[in-house]
C-alpha cells in the first residue's frame, strides 16, 4: 500500500482528549478527528463541507510512533471578555472572515481555563487512505501536505511545526511496517523500543513479528460527526512497543 510518513516535531503539540470543564486535557497519540482536520486543512476543505470531511475521516487509516516523549506542560489562561479589544466586530480570522464568539460562556468578565501540551516531543505518523484511488487521492494529500492551502498546526493553532510535516511517500505491507523501516528520531540517539499505537479490532490476532510487541488494545471514541461537531462512534486501538530498523541521530 502507499503510505505517507509525517513527522510531528514542534515546541508544543496538543493531542486533545475530551475537555473536562475548563481543562483541555491531552492524550499520548493524535485522535482520528485531529488527523482528519489536519489533512482537510492542507487540502483546503472548509468546515462548511462536512460531507467531504466525514468521507475523508472514514477512509483515513494511520499508526503513530513516539520517537521522543518530551514532557507535559500546562498553560494557565485568562481572558477578560469585557475589554474593548475583545469586541466581536474586530474578531477577524486568517481566512478574512468575521468570527463571532459562540457557546455557553458569558459575554463579559474574566474567564479561566487550563490547556495541556506536549513540550519538545517528536512523533512519526504513517498515514494511508482506503480506497486509495478515491478523491482526494493519497498523492493529492502528499502534495497538499507539502503545499498546504492553509497554515498547518499540530492540534491547536499555537502548535506550529518546527520542521516540514511531510517526510516521505513509501510502499509498505502495513502501517507498522512503514514505521519500522523509517529511521527513528530520538534524543537518545539509539532507542531499542519506541511506543506505538495502531488500528485494530477486538478479534484481530496479535502481531507475531519480533519487532512489534502489543501490550493492550482498547476502544476509543475519537471520530467526529463533522456536521453536528460532536465526537461519536467507536474504533479499536492497539498499543505496544515497536523496534525500528535504524535510528537517525541527525534528527535528534
């Protein structure tokens, strides 16, 4: 299969999990909705086209390798919505459209929220689309990641990548095989085992290859209903350790 390898390397990254009250918590791998939004943003798909985003999400398959764990950072944020500069009439976006505040928060007073981030982490992500020949094609996604229609970020808008997201296009027998064959970037220089997450099903046999060891599998709800803007459904993830063929100290 044709697989795109992406490198997530940034001072801050946010793999968002369900928000608890005002606390924006994170998880150790990117959600399917985040990956769909990233590709959709690169392709220039707008939120006013939920059917296109929904179909892209249905076709998306990916596996994740944690090359450098980094550390978790919590940002304490406050905003006073009563200030004149918070006027909706000045809330222009980078898309040159007026964006008004929405949601249940009061329109005035000071609001507090907490947002978590991965700091100084690095991940490799293997991505494919099934079927490959449907529009947008995997080649169109590769082109879009190199020449995106809009600026790309890793989770939240402040999380700008410090290196190009697109690493390379490869042919491999599986997503895990593509991750195994791609050099690992790590602060240690020579990792023997790296944490990985990949799609599975409850009844799928465990991997038997010596270079992958599955520890656990579990259901997750990280697909988005793009029309109603809520998370729905269930898919299964496997988590374990992967041994890459080689390391790449130059990317440390």
